[in-house]
């Protein structure tokens, strides 16, 4: 069963069609699984093969097209009528003789849409050059346009029902981060900490279970690698007097609440404690600035002003919009919290701000997933914004 009421999906489809009309599109081929979920409710780990939704201006419901064996999953998880679910035969899968988009092109032509202007998500992870080539070959009379972020921009402002899922994800995040921190002591292996975090993700809270996040593996850069943001884990043991960084995700019905925190293994020296205070201060300033009517750039500038006073700088963007997501990430690919992004923030937008600074070969990171409310910014998870300290566990005698 789909997660939301039918009226919510119909409203999403109507808004996307209106955006299509403004772009002069008759048809939209949606291949990003988050966008497929947004419009139809489809939720399956089937994105390793080609699949899509076809959204036509003259059709009330999108058409789901995917591998035939996944059609039953589409019937179970979407609101779509039975005749709007189409499975292609298995001889299209990883074939050198035919491509699944050949099947899509044939369906489009058979429905009389082959002469229209078609939008495709040309820079989505799941749509490659072969997909585009197959559609163009099979629909020689169609015009094509890049519609990569068309649906993504409609997702930017969440409904109240979506916000409820984000808040539940925040509660789950509290459990996930606590599990990782509790498992981290000198001598513990990174792999054991990853296992603790991964166990907590689906376990969730007593009221709500969780799911796999879009950025699936826990990222655990440690010690000299603490400044390398996208390292996962090894079987290396944590050592005394080093920094451990945790970038983790929590998910409820594909809605995400990510978080980064740092811990020092032992008693942090003053230089490390002072660095952490600057990170926390800058992140606090950014969140205090965020609110409806504020530009995305202004949030980043609030962070930059704090760090500049201390002679420090983060060269990458401060953050980005979040919500629905599937691997390999949880970002929406639209709004960035950085210089020159003047997008006006609106209530029910959600973001992940990652504050990170490096000094004397030590990197400290903290992040917050937050919601724009009518009055400001609301952190999705309630975890202290501080440098944690972790020591050896006392043994019983």
C-alpha cells in the first residue's frame, strides 16, 4: 500500500504536469527512483535495472515500466491502476541486443505520443547515454529536452504528511547516533561500530521501524583520515587520542534525517576542544539564520562569518536540501547552502548542514538535518551539538 493518501499523489502529479506545461513538455520519462516514489509511491530495490514512470499530459495516472518480475511490487506499493503497470520481458535485462528503453519507446509510440516533446532526466544516476540513445532511435519524430530536476524542484517544499515522516526519521536518528557512540571506545574495531549503527537503522524506535538510508554505509573517517569525508569502515581498531567522525543516516518511508558528530578518544587537548567549539558556534549561527524568506546563501554566510573570525574556512558548501532518497545519496540535488545560491527558503523545506573545520591535522565535524518552519529552523534529531568524548570501558573485577 502507498504511504500517503491518494489525494496527495494526485496533487503531486498535477503540480508536476503544470511544471511540464511551463517547459513545453508533452511527456516526461522519470527514472530517478525518488521521483518515481514521489509521484506513484513505488518502493523497491529494483533500480539496478532500468525502470521508469511515463507521465503524459493527457493521462490521469503515470505508467510504471520496469522488469516484469518487479511489476507485482509496483502493484503492491503504488496507487496506480492495474493497467498502468507494465513489465518488460526478461530478455531486455542486461542484453547486448536490445535495451529496456526500446520497450519504453515502443509503448510511447503505440500510445500516439511519439511526435511530442519529451523530457528525460539526463543527469540522474539511473539514466545513461544508452537510455537516451534508445529513446531517440525508437522515437525519431519526437523532440527531447533535459528535464533532470523538474520533479526534484516540486519535491523541495514538503507537505505536512511528508514533514511527519521527516520528524520520525529524526527520532530514529537519535537511536542510531547513540548506538554508534556507545560502541566507540579505544580498542573497538570500526567494523563493530558500523554494525551497531546498521543494526539501529532498521530497529528504529519502539513506535516506528526504520529503513536503509540513501547513503547506505556508515561513514567513519578516523584519526589521520578524519578529514576524508566519504570513507566507510575497516577492521582497524580505534586508538587513544584521535578523532572519530560519524556520518550516519536514519530513514522513515524513504525520508531522511542524516547527522554527523565527532568524538575524541580520551580527553581532548585544548586545541581540539577549541576547534569543536568553533564548529558548534558556526553551525548554531547558520541554524539561527535559517527561516522562511531567507536566501540559502545567507545561511552559509552566517557560518562563514563565524569561522572567518577564527581564521578558518570550509571550502565546500555548507549543506543541501534533503527529503526522499535512494542510494547512492539522500540529497535532492536542488538547493545548496552556499555562496551565490539565492533560492528563498520556504516553510516545510528540509536541509542537511554539515559544519567541518580542520586545524593542525585534526578535523572536527558536526551536522544537523533541519526543517524550515514558519518561525525558523527546527532540528530533526535531538543530539547534543558538541564534541563527544569516549574512553575505555571499565572492566568488572
